[in-house]
C-alpha cells in the first residue's frame, strides 16, 4: 500500500497537478519521462523509494549518470524496448547533450519546488544544484537555394506531398510552431487579411495569438483548401489522408526524407524554418518586440536568446544597409 511519501505516488500527484494547470501535452510528457527515470534510478542505484529519503548528492549523481549514459540505454519501462527497438535507432548510445541534461534538471527542480510548496518536504535539496555549462552551437540555416531545392523535391500532384509542401511554406512565411500549424482548422485562416488566429488551446503560451502570411502563401493556401476539400470532409487544415490530425512525429519523418532527397547536408528540422523566419524578420529591420509577439514567446529575453547566433554574413549584410558612409553618398 502506498504511503504519502512513496516517490511514485508523489510523482503521480504532481503530474495530476500539472495536468490541472492545463500544461501542454509535450510538457506533461517531458515531466513524466524525466521523473519516472529518476524514480527508477533512485530505486536501483540507491534503494530510495521515498521523496523524503532523497539527498542532494543523489540528484547530483543522477545528473552525472545522465550526462555519461548513452541515449535510450536507461529506460523507465523495459517492456518499451520490445516495442520501440531503440537499438535500431541511428542515435542509440550516443552521448546526451548538456542541453538535454539541463532540461532533466529543470523538470526535477520544478517537481521539488512543488513538493516544498505542498509541505511534502521541508527542505528543497535541489535548489542550489547548478545547471551544466552549455557551449552555444550556431544553428544550421537553410539558404534560399537550399529552400528552393527542398520544395522542388515534393510532388504536388500527390496529396501528402502537396499538404507537406504547403505546411513547409506556411511555417517558413509565418514563423508558427509545427504543432500549432498542424492543429489549425480552416476557420482559423483569413485569406483576405492573410491572418491565422491561433487559439489558446493550441499555443505553447496558452494565449490566443495572431500570425500573418504573405500573398503567395495566401494563394497557396487557397489552392490547398480547394484540393483537400475534394477528397475529405474535415475542418482540419492539414489532415492525414484519412481525415485525422497529422502527428508532429510523422511530419518530422516526412521532412527528414525531403531533406535527404534534396541532398542538403545540414541538420535542418521543421523548427529551423521557424528560426529562419525570425532571423529574416530581424535582418529586414523588424523589431525584437514585434518578433517576440509573432513567435509567441513569453518575453523579449526569450527571443533575444534564440537569435544571438546571427552569422557574420548576416551581420555584414545588415551593416551594409546602415553603413554611415554608404548612406552619406546617396
């Protein structure tokens, strides 16, 4: 029988609390995976199964363990291995990044903060544990040539590829998140005002947001909606060919295939299209405040951190627009 201090029970109580806060499914899944792995580690390596038995050094050792173990080598549920076959993944046993380990620690800190607030523990032992130092890696950017090459690989006479072609252009032109884009309904799109209204239930911030797109994207969306409606009766803007909502993982798999077909030797993901939008917006003279609003960031500081890595070429091109002497000669 569970006691109030049993770790798995406490974790379940915390996840119920998070669910009631209407956090995104992605966030809830991240919390669940992190804490279930922590629980398994504490039981197997320290024989700890109560929240009150956990010491600071246990968490510090878990962080070190996470940093050194290979991907998918330590799982909360052994039965999942016979379903997912992690050893067949290309990144199996590869090193886990410092960013990922910091995400684990962030989730653990949130859990212990809640435990302290609920008086389940008297001392928040993880409060003083520091995050790992992360060396900032400049994100790969897709060039105009590469983008056109990517699009040329898609056969728009086929339902799936025409749909994906439209999704790629919409994200590239509006800066929407992939999850937001896939959850759109036809009624959310105003082709005359070239606006998409993102309802709070599909945004990361849980707030309504308007995003915008150009005339070319509006024309493409009009063509796509007419095409889609010939085959399916659904209010979803980008459904599967069965009329259901397209999963993020399935689109990501398709996108990776298109990148390979285009022979683009860079780590380009759908999220890179959103980053590319932000970079181009700033390079065109757009304000950080406006970009933060369009992207749905919680603050301009989040936007600023996301776009610290403008390349030397980006800076050079922008400098040429504002060079004092160049402007003096006009």
